C-alpha cells in the first residue's frame, strides 16, 4: 500500500470548503445512530438513499448497506459535461481489516490499486476506478476504514456526459473538475465515526 499525494489545488479548495462546513455555514448534517457515522454537506445538495445517476459506483459492493448520500445534480439542461456529484456513506460487514481494504471492482480482471490516505486524522484505504457507458462517465474514489467489525465506505463520485449531448453545453474545464473533487473531499473531511452506542445518545 502506497501513501497518496493529493493535488495542491484540490487540497486548498477542500480545506476552504471544509472550513466553511466546520463553521456550519449553509450546511446540513447527516447522522446514522446505528453505525455512528456523521458528516456535513452543502445545504444546496439533496440527501438520498437511491441510485441517482445512470452509472452506479463501480467500487461499492452490491451487498453494502447505503446509509445516505449527499447529491448535487446539474439538472436537465447542464451547462457543462459535469452532470453531478455524489458523496455516499455505506457500511459492509467484514471479518477483518484486511478484507475491508481490498474492494473488488466489478468486471475487473485485476485488483484495483490501494493506497493509504489520512484525512482529518482518520486513516483510509483509497481506491479509484472509472467506468463509462452510453455516453455517461463516472470517476469513483472510495475511502474505506475498519471500525466496530465493519467496513465503512465513503464513495466520492464525479459524473459527466459526452460533449454535444445537450445543445449549448461545453466541456467542463480542468479547474471545474478539480473544484468538483474538492467539494467531495471537503465533505469527507467532516466525517466522524462514533461508537454506535455513543451515537445513539446524541
């Protein structure tokens, strides 16, 4: 497992967003007492437990329990090829930490690369995958950590479509895509995992 090096632009943007989220500015809070998971997300995003995009997350196991997802969508007439973002919290029962740190990518003939990332003092195993179909694309970053005999998965997905699908739509710029990554990372920086019994008291 290798240590990850994050893009400086993403780090600065993520820090600024995380600071705003920590201050509680225009945010909503998600919490799940049964698992102790909490996080904050922008007030303009929606909370969902359903599959909100054409392509599912390629690294989230089908038997994982979806706790909740913060979702931003560009709408029916997106101005750029960036169509949506999703931050998903999920949990899966695993017998060991080692089993948690080796996610399977659907349809892959070789295991995905796993590196170690520390975010807000919490150590995660980080995996990235991409998928495409019918002019839809998804970039999937999964951060997993093992607690309470369970694998906690935080799935950060960026959804795009092909150029020209919508009249007047332009390609998302590298800066816009970096900002999308930073928004998702900013949410990850607010994640806390309490003991489920402790969480139920709050």
